[in-house]
C-alpha cells in the first residue's frame, strides 16, 4: 500500500470549501479552544496512509489522542515542544481521523521519544479458519484453508450468504508484558466483533480494521473468534435471480434493486496479523 509522506501531502482547514475530498484528497484540520484545553481534529481524506509530522501552534500543554471510533484516550507517545509549537509525528490510515487534545500544564521545552511506536507483525493468521454460518434455515460449518471473499466460493450457500458468520482459530504467543499487541484484520466486509479467549474485545466497522488485544492475551495458546456480518444485498439479489431453491426472504416492502445488481464483497478478507507495539 502506498504511503503518503509530508512532501506530497496537501493540507487544508476543514470546511473552508477549497480542499475537501476530491481526486487528490488532503489532510484536513479544525481547531477549537476551551477554558483550559485546545482540540484539533485531523482527518486524512485520501485513500492512502499518510505519514507526517504535524506542527501545532501551541506549547506548554500535554498532547493526547482521542479516538472517536473506539472511545480511547491516550497520551501522545511521541512529541516535541519548542519555540512555542508542539510537533507530533502522525500516521493516519486511509480515511482515518483523530482528535489531538492539549490539556494539563507541561514544560514548554520538552520532548518525549522521537520516533513513533512501531507495530511489528509477528503472527499471520490467514489459514485454517473454521467458519460457522448461522443461516436459520440452513446452519452449516466450513473450513477456509485461506481467507477468501464469500462471493468467490463455489458453495452457493456461502456465495450468496447474508447474515453473521463466526470465524474461529488459535495461535501461540509468548507474551511480552512490556509490549502492546494489536489485532489487524486487514479488510472486513462489513463489520466484525472480536473475542480473545472467550472474552469480548470490541467491534470494528471501519478502516483501520485493527483493535488492541493486549489485556486479553495469555501466555501460550490463545483462542480467537471473529463474528463477521455483511449486508442483505447478496441474499436478496440471489433470491431475485433464483440462484438457490429455497423460499425467498420475507420483505415487508418490495426490494427494488435491479436483479442484475452485482454481489457485494463479504466476509473476513484479511490479511489477519497480530502486531507487537515496540519502541525503536
């Protein structure tokens, strides 16, 4: 995947009507102030990862990241304050955004680390997933030797499936208590709920398809389940095309889509990796 660096990034103020989301895209920002804090909203409107150092016209306050998708708040792991400004290295996934919040007094000539924590892939989980399809009319289980799109499967009940499927697997990990761990699902169509060792971790529904699993891991063998749900499109279109000999889904209103409408990508597509967060 191509990475945009600071040299070929465009920047603009959100809402000014001159940059926006267009063929090029840009990193947009907005600044708001409060009685004792400042908030910057940063948004990557491109379809590529953006890696850059943001320079904020503020110093003397500690920077935090607020992730509106997960609700998490964390101190910026790397920053430098000098000459009345705060410099923070940022890496935003495609279409990702973050709130940078400055609050609490700090020496205005300080730095913390100088390199962002680097997630290093240590385990890849792309093979031998057991998948339970919970079709109320025809529940069944399949083994996926590799992760593939449901719509490319030769089994018609998988190919045209709409609903929730539960992916199960295991992995072995020598847990480093001084490190953090991320589960990166790669790509999901359309939403996924993750559990580790029968404990629910959380739900991901947008890029980046990643979630912190640090506190759920155990030394040795760990069990993972990923519940994936897609939209009703594929089942409804398949019913219209009479792809499977079964009663159509009951609808309170007629489904008006063209029966030649394409099927939508579905399932856990990967690559699935477990990444260890380290400081270089």
